[in-house]
């Protein structure tokens, strides 16, 4: 049964007023208290977080950062919950959960909050291979928690609709076939992407940014392999392909949804680049886009054609190739 044409429309805008008047208007909203709480907590958290940049290091600054992250997490969580409620009026064939563009900042805030809490007890993510593994486990846990709580529990998407294998006697066989397909597709695709990366990097006279912690022992390399080849692909594929792409493909043509998710994935990774100068950083950002957009398109097609395990297998394959090449280059420069 189709809904009336205006059933999915946002609350009517006021006839006149300042720009953004509809955004900050509570009239006609299904749960105005949740909407208001989202803005107050998120805005207050951002304001306090900004103020901490002007504070001297110390206990007061650490407490302020902690409180800011708590407020920001609550605000973004309230915003995601509000969207899930407000979109219940949509046609069931469309996506009715929180936007991936809102869910991702929630993952970032939640992961940062957990990292700060661990730092208080003396556990510091990052810096070493073990720290990098811990950091990726925290972020991956954030991806899984936000997807489970705000997408699956709200009924917006099921795990099967996000590409997980359906239950049944042949589930293991289908899962293995899907995972193997991802590996087979990613092998030639990765070679092509890496050749393209080398050409563009040579033209721009830049190298890919170094994002891995230094590995000096075999145990360090094993830990990095676990972090980069297993943990990171699983968390990212659950969120960026299983959730984000599956959500957008319900509202957009398939090609548009794949491209949107590809640029979303690439921009998120580009935002992590830190460089000594603007020109070098811009070159590295462009190089990352050249790598990650086509890779994400391949992974998106794998998800839509063969399921989430195929995209996970493809992502693991690409990361494994890059890691092996990185280890080989490191060994060559130190020999």
C-alpha cells in the first residue's frame, strides 16, 4: 500500500523567518524533546571540545574533554534515534533508519570516548602495533554497536538485508563461496589499483601517507597483520558497505548509491591524513582518492552481487597485498 505523496515530507517550513528556521523549529516534529536534546547535547559538546583547545594541559582539560565527548555522544545518539523515529512514516520499501552521515560521527565520538576512558587507566591506543590493534578494535566495536543499536534494533535494516548470509543448512558453503569470490575478484583489481597509484604518485611526486605503527619484530608484524588484514576490513565493511551502501541503495539508483558510498569511504580516510605541508597533504589526499574510490566501487559491487562476506574478503585481500608490499619495502630499505 502506497502512502500519500506528502507522507514522507519533513515538517512544513514556516512561511518566513531567518535561514535555518525549519531546522531549529520543533513544531510538527514527532518527538520534539529528542530532537531538542540532540541539538543541545551535540552543540554543547562541540562548544566544550573547542574550548579545550584553548586550555593548558592538565586535569581540568582532561575532564573537560571527557565531558565534551560524553555530551557529543549523547547528542549524536539522540539525533540518530530521532531520525529512526521520524522516518517511520516512509514507505517500507525505502530506508527508514538514521543517515550514515550522522551515524559515522557517532562512531567517532563513541570511539574517542572509549579511548579517553582507557587512557585514564593507562591504556593508550595507537603508537605501537599493539596500540594500533586496540585502536582498530575500538573503532570496529563502534561500527558494530552503532549499526546494531540504531539500524538493526530499530528495524531499519536486518543483518541479512545488509549482506550477511541467511540461515540454513547450506550457510557455511555459501559463506565460503562468497568469501572466496571476494578474494578472486580483489586480486586482479588490487594489482590494477596499485599500478594506477604508482603512476599517479609519480606524476604528483608524492608517496602514500604512512599510517602503520613501526614494526621491528616478527610479533609486531603479526599484530599489524591481525589489525590491518582482519579487524579493519570487518568493521569497515559492516559499516560502509553493509550499512551505508545498503541504506542508500534503497533510496537511490544502484550506480548513484555505489558512488556515494565510495566517496564517503574515501573522504573519511583522507580526513586522517597529516602532512608537513599543505601541498604534500593535498597530493596525498588526491592519491588516496585515486586508490580508495575504485576500491570501494569494487567492494560495493561485491556486496550487492555476492554479499557482505565477499566485500570483506575483497577488502582483506587488498589490505594484505599492501601490507606485504610495505613489509617488503621496509626490509629492502633496512637490508
